[in-house]
């Protein structure tokens, strides 16, 4: 506990001067802004002077600054801002500067009859409605009430769930000007959802389905290529089958009738015949399978408007042509 108290004391010793320094900086900046604002007011440049006095009031609030700011607003034609600021100045100076308070209250009474008003109505205000006036939130409790505003241009925006955004601009005249804006929130387009709740936006008529000609053409090409390879396999099987028979006939004079015993030349012919027979068998089997698969792929492919095919098989291979 002693150690905690010691650190607290150290923190207070360190931070107190820093806090005073920061406060002094704010006061110095506030004084500079105040002096600049007063100088601009003396030159009649009220539009430039008021923001300077606003900054001074934010940095170091004071009744004197409020009085000068209210006077700047009044000179600049911002009667509603002047009226509110004079009211604040009267409250802030009532205890220590009663003469300032009396002067501020006099200006409050003098300005009130000249105030301009803007009424914002929201008939049948939906749940979740949000209204802004000049970019600042407008309280729902003020709907339909004539509220004091500075004369000039004002922008009204409103939003609500499932409603189209509302936007309107209005000019309010000076010297007791009156204006009204009626917020009309129209229904937004109804979005359609699928069974899983996915929002697909406004309901539209889907386009008619179109034939995937590219996919069908690709399948037909693949089918024909496979069919061609299968046909080539069948040709190879036939060629080597013929060679195997030839080798058998060549071996016959050099072997017994049942080929159980052969001369050296006969045995060589028999071995070659067996090898050719094996290749022939593989060619027939593989060629038949590939040809059947290729034909199936070709027949299952989506049809195009014009399709014709030609297959040429020869002892030297197979070729495929056509339009598809």
C-alpha cells in the first residue's frame, strides 16, 4: 500500500505540470483565435470571424467569448444561432457578470420575433426512420414542429428499412421566414429470395435456356478422337493377326502337325507367330473398348444444328472428318 501511494504521488508530481502546460496551451490558442476573430469582425468579415470565435470557445469556454460569438452570428445573418448563443451567454454570465447577462437577455428578446422556422413532417413515420438536417441528426420528437433555423439553404435526408432514401433541399427566407418539408418514404423494390434465404434482388424473368454448343462440340470431338484411336487399334489387331497366321504357315513345314516339335527355323517362326498373335489380341481388345467408348461419348453429346461424320479405316490407320 505504501508503494502504491508512493507511485501515485510520483504520478501526480509528474502529470500535474504537464496538465497545466496543456491547459495553458489551450488558453493561449483560444486567446489567439479570439483576437483574430475580433479583428475580422472589426473589418466586417463576419463569415470568416465566426469560425475563429467558435474555435476559441471550444478551447476555453467563457461568457465573454459567447457574447462575441453571438454578436458575430447576428451580424452574419445567422439569427437562430445568435439567439441560442445569446441564451447560453446569459446563463454563463448571470452570476459573475450580471450586466453581460442583461445585455444578452435583451438580444434574446429582440431576436425572437425575427426568427425563421423550418418544419419537417414525417407522416406515418416507419420504424427505424432516421432524418438529418444539414448532415446532423434530427430528433424524432421534433417531427411536425416549427424549429428555429438560420435563414438560407438547408438539406433534408431521410432513410428507413425497406424504403427508398429521401432527399430534399429548401431555402428559408430571413425575417420570420417559414418553410416546410414533408418526408415521403416510398417502398423499396421487393427482393426475391430462394429457399435458402439468399437475396437475389428484384424479381426478374429468367432468360430462356440456351444450348451449350461449345460443350457439345467439345464432347463430339473427344468422342471422335477416341473412336479413331479405337479404330486404329482394330486395324493394328487385324494386321498383326494376319502376320501371326503367316508365321504359322511358314513354320508348318518345319514342325510336326501338332507343332509339338520343330526345327530351329520352325521354332523361330512359331515364336514370331505367338508374339504377333499377342499384339493382335491386345489391338483388338483395346481398339474395341476405345471405339465403343468414343461412339458413346459422341452420341451423348448435345447435338448441334448440323453434324455429319466420316470415318476412313485402312490397313495403315484410320482418319475422321466431318462438321459438328
